């Protein structure tokens, strides 16, 4: 990778990181209490939805990878 591209990408990534984790908490400071209250009130539903989405994503990725592998196997023969 050329040095110019590397430095540009590194600079952009650092800027995004600082913006998200440096300025993000500053901007949501006043909204944190309602967000945490909502989370604690719906904690079980949150984890149920999150776990379901992760399982669906893993099954979908597994299916896509299996189809691609099967397709490349038939193309090679």
C-alpha cells in the first residue's frame, strides 16, 4: 500500500475514532439517563432481539458461504 494512501486512511480512521468516542459522549450526556432507563426497563427484550439478530446473521452467512463453496466446487469440475 502506498504511503500516501496509508497516511490518509490512518488520519481518517483516527478522526472518526476521536469523533465517535471523544465527542459522542459529550453530545449524548443529557440523553444518557433516559437511554439507560429505557434499557433497564426493556433489558430482556433487548437481549432477545440482539441474540436473535446475531443468530440470523450467522445462519445467513453460513448459508451464503456454503452456496459459494458449492458453486466453486461445481465450476472447478
